[in-house]
């Protein structure tokens, strides 16, 4: 495992951080929680995780040095929407009605109205809660008599209906219309136009756009909103939870003039540096407001780097966003779902910790429940394991998770237990070779079994050599589906039929 955590990072590395202060008062014992979620940032893009990275992520390196690095962390899906569902609910998204792909422009809400989320759990425990940034979990737009969205009417079943006191953000990815800022349940303008789509790394689709919306300004604007929220709540008696979901470095890849050319790679690398700077601004704001000591900061990505970053061009600069791992965003291979995960919480996490435990982003809600000394009901967090012992202890006896299920953009499954990873398809299940179409055209069949301890790049399919492992993991996958959960507890129902074999 190629992990390099810088041990001498200091505040001087906070490039371009914005000053923001309030008058601090005595804080409660329960920690503030800031969860920063990058969009399509690869494991190998962080220089604290990949010594060969050509992108020097100084602020993320500082976060790693002052906290904890997870070298074997995974999103529950290789694409946006299902990962976000898993983070907020602790439930694999394939148990919901979304069996593959992502939500699109006017798709209705995905999170079930009665389902507990991290935000509703924390709100119940006395937290102020905010979602700032990319939602991408469906919104119920009002519609006129012809079924056309009426953008000027209130939006239903958005973040405010899922435990968040405050929402400021965008519908979905920055390349998916409609292009509006939304504050709570309304767009922030009454002036609406149409913008034509673009191509290349700055790609976005044609669609409605608000008069106050410019794509290149979205990341800076959301950052200022996040810093303002921290400043406003730093001196309050209630702890706060900020879910800060960045629209970057996903397309459109739009580094500001300050960052163009700074990475020494291409525009994607420059945009990654801009994301790194956003993290630096958040860390600086927490420091200036005197709340860093008892604030849990989490940084993760929702999946691997997308091919739209131009992987061939990045390779010409000697950079691999997936590091040594095969594949990229959308794939069942490691590059699709092995993601950066860093945590800092000075009150409870020792500096410079590195964990090689297999972790999934669905584990957040069980961890939060443990932090606030609450218990999840049987119908919440069905696939969430409590990470707190890992965060607080020097060592952990035995694996945290029994096994971890992954899901590709086209709905293909894999299951990982220890060093073994079984993929229930003959190809990538996504966008890398062999794609599902190429599998069909080339007559490829069967499953894939990899020993990640000895073959982390997934080069040798050893299904035939280990039929007993295939049988064991297939039975475990079937059990997880049948029981509606992968954690101990009362069996639950999936939403619609699910099989580990895609029809």
C-alpha cells in the first residue's frame, strides 16, 4: 500500500484561505461535525495517499497528518446518487428503488419519507443541521397542468424533509440541469433563461438556468456559504452538523484563474488543487473560530475519478487518479469505489493514525449514533458499522466489517471479505474495458475473483483456483440480500426484487 502522510504540515500550507471569525463561547461536549464530500476525486489524486501523485494536495495532507487516514475505504457505489443515499442513510442504495444509474434532472426524491438520516438523527440529539452543495437525491418539483416543472413554486421532499434545518445548494451534478441555486425549498431567483450545453472538460448539458447562476462561480459561492454557516454557529450552544457536498472536481471542470496551470498536469489536476484549497479554507475557519479541537472533520469522495478528466492525458504527466488500482468511476473494479477518507478530531483521534481496515461510507450513521450515545432502530443503518472504536483506539482486534458490497453504474455487484473480492460479472460493469457491451460482443462469461492482498490491481482472475471462496461469498451475498441488511439485527425489506445477478 503506497501511503505517504506528511508529518510536518502546518498552518502555512493553508493556501488562499478566507478569514472568518465569530466570538467563541464555551462549546458543548458533543462534537461539531463537518463532512466534506468531493465529487469524482480519485484515491490517487491525494499526495498523502499516493506518493506518486503529481497533484500536491497540501491542505488534505495537513488534514491527514493532524488526524487519520483510511487506506482501504470505499463508497458503496461507483457513482453519485447511490453513494449519497448510503452516506446519509447507512443503507446500500440498491435496496431502494434505484437499482442502477443515478437520479436525473426532475426525478423525484429517493430517500423514503420515514427513513432516518444522519441529519434527522443528529437533529433529534440537539444539533443544528445544514446541507450546503450538491444534493443529487431527487427533488419533487411542482408541475403545471401539462406536467412541466414550475420552478417558482416550493420544492417538496428535499433536504429540509430529511433532517436538515438549512439547505443551500444545487439540484444534482453541475452538468445536469436545471441550473439554480436553491435555498431551503425555493430557487433564489425569479429570472429564468436557457443555457446551451458545452463540450470538453467544461461540459454541461443544455437546460434552464437562473439569472444569478454561473457555473464557474458555483464552487466559490458554496464555499462562502459553508464558511458563513460555520462562523454563524461556532459560538452557539448547540453543536452543528454541516454536510458540505462539493460539485468538484466533477465536470464541468472549471478551475478558477488562480488555479489554472498550478498542478503541473491538466485542468482536472488544477481543479483538484482548488478542491484542496476549499478544504484548507474550512480548516482555517474552524481554527479561527476556536472550534477545531472538538470538531470532527471528514473528507471523502463519492467515487473514483471520471474518464472525463482525460485519463490518457493525465497519464502523460505521470499521474494516475486511481493510483495502482484498476478502473475508474462507474466500475466494479477498485478504481470505481476505493476512495480517499480522512478524519480529524483532535479531542478523540490521535495525530498521524493510519488504518488499513476495510471501511464503507455507509458506516457514517452508525458512527454518528455512537458519538452521540444513541441507538439506531432496526429499520435504520442496515449496512452501517460503528467506526468509533477504530477512531479512538490504537488497535482493533478483528475486522470491523464482516464484508462489504459494491455496486457499479450498470447495476453489477461485487462482495469483499478480507482479502477476497468476488465480482458477479465478467467485465467492469461500468465504463472501463471490458464494458457490459464489450463483454456481450466478445462472449465473455463468468465471475471474477481477486486476492487483493497479493493482487491489488486485479490482474489475475482466480475463480477456478478457489471455487470454495466463490461459493462462500455467493452465499453471503445472497444472505445480505435476503435479510435486507448486512449488519446484525432484525431482517428488513428491500424495495423491490434484488438479485446479485443482473438480468
